[in-house]
C-alpha cells in the first residue's frame, strides 16, 4: 500500500519530467544552477576579502540585479519577438563569458573591487534577458495541464542546486586556502557549467514544442504590456506582494553572509552550509508547489506574511546552530511566495503577452534588489547584521498588508484561482472562481 501511495505521489509531483524536452531542460539547468550558486558564494566571499564591508557586498548584489530594473521591459519584447530557445542560447554564452572573466581575474590575483562591480552588472544584464525567455519557454515545452507542475519543478531544481552549490563552494574555497585565488577557481567552474544548458537546448526536438506566436515588430509594444497589467488588478496585487518580498526579504545572499561572519564569527565553510540548509526548506516548498493544480492570490499573500515573520524570528536566533536549524522555515515560506506568484502570473496571462508580463514580473521581483541590498548593507554597517533580517522581515510583512489594502480598496482578496484546462484544451485566459475559499 505504501509503495502504491509513493508511486502516486511521485507521478503527481514529477509529471512534467515525462516530457523529453522538459527533462533535457531540467537536467541542463540543474548543472548550471549548481554552478551559479557556487559563484554566488564565491563572489560574496571575494568581495568580503577585498573590502571587509557589508556596504560593498550590498552594492555588488545591487549591481547584479540592477539590469532587471533597467532592461526587463526590453527583454520581455525580445522574448515575445524571437524564438525563446535561441534567446536562451545567447544569454547562456554571455553569462559564461562574464563568469570566466571574473574567475581569471581572481585566479591571477589582479582582481579589484571595481572589476567585480562591472562584471556583476554584465552578468546581471545577461540574466535580465534570460529570465523572461526562460519563464515563458516553460509553456512551450509542456502541455497546459502541466504548467504548475513544471514551474514547481523548476524551483525544485533551482533549490536542489542551492543545497549543493554553496556547500561545494564553501568546501573548495576553504580547501584552497580561503583567499582571493580560491574564489576564482570556483567562479571558473560556474563558467564551464553553462555548457550543460547549451547542450540540452541543442538536443531538444522542435516538433515536440508548443511555440507561442512570435510578436511582429511594431511601435508601442512595451506600452501594450504595461497597459495589460494595469487593467488586471489580480496580477497587480501579486506583483505588489512580490516586490515587497523580493526587495526586503529575499536577500539571503547578503544576509546569511553577514550573519555568518559578523554575528557568529564563522568562515567560508560555515557560510556555505547556511546556503545549503536554507535550500532544504526551499526544496520542500518547491516539491509541495509541484503537486498543486491551481494558483491562488490568497496563498501568495498568506505565505508572504509568514515569510516576513519567519525572517524576524531568524534574525533573533542566539547561536549559529539555532540560526541554521531555523533557516529551512524561511526557505519554505519564501519559496512558497515565489512559486505561487510565478504560477499565478504565468497562467493568468494571455500567451501573446506572456514574455512581456513575465519580464515585468522579474523586473519587480528582482529589480527591487538594487535598492534593497545596499539599504540592508547600510543597515548592517550601522545597526548590525541582525537587523538585515529583522528589518527586512518586518518591511516584507507590512508592505504586503499595504499592497492588499491598496489593490483591493478594503474589499478583501478576490477569491479566485487560475486553473489550466486539462488534456490540452483551449486556454481562455480567464480566472475560475474558488468555491469555499
């Protein structure tokens, strides 16, 4: 009986992996994501070695995500206008080159802080064009009924890599002496990892895709996307919540580094472990999300409030051990916000608008980091590292409450969810009422 139940659970959780193209994509992305998380740890450690400054670390993080704010609208048009697989190939090459450049500079011992700033911005620019194409590409690989599952599995892959990457990076950096050159070798490994995505994309079968119609060149296409979102209060609510969580709460790349070094006096190995521990909760949240068949506004709001509270509690933890043990709770709550919001926006958006709307989603989700990360770095330097979590969690929760009040005008959240038609039926783009929600 248990074996049957386990099989049913696995079939429901990993449905999208039955699709060959998606399976290739997920495999290549997992390898690349491991490399990406390795570089994130190594880059943070490199900045701390060069500057010993929380503010400098915040500036680096901000510069890496600033292109999301600057270029996402243009990236959305690119994603709608050109074949998404081709766009992804170009962005993977660009990210690989920028990672290789930073790795070589660090290994050679000539790297300076401004080098890191510039290459973080270049890497972020490639990511800004990669993200909307990647998000929308999921819809072209799987049937409509599998989209929620595919989004959840994407998050699971990302967070499985988050468990592996930071721990491996921390161990390698410590093994090689914890210096600047050690970080360079880790970053160079990430540059090599992009080959896996390029290879998986090249093996996909075009005849098994479900491509969206390409957007023809015309004036006003950016404005069309903005007007579409402005007239969708359900999407506006979700985007507002995502902005609060992304700007003030989801800055673990910065906050865990500062907590490990400044509050608990730990080194690179212990910092890497924190990233992996955090990912345990995130992976659990992703697997739970993969089993859902619909996405609700209410889940986005409740999980954002829970996430804010969990960050406050994490910031109050008295020891490295208690902090590490509690981090999975933050990871679970944060990942639930991200997957619920991502699924809702993707599924509630018309196919012809999806690239531009997902670009706007990514701009709001990650574009707030250029403001949030330097602010939290300043908070760490002046009030202490604990306040990056306490303050960030409080702002996430309070911001979510304000967004709900403003977008619903005191009428409460509309009890709706978006459900994809099963068996490849037509996508009407309409929200279905939730009975008894």
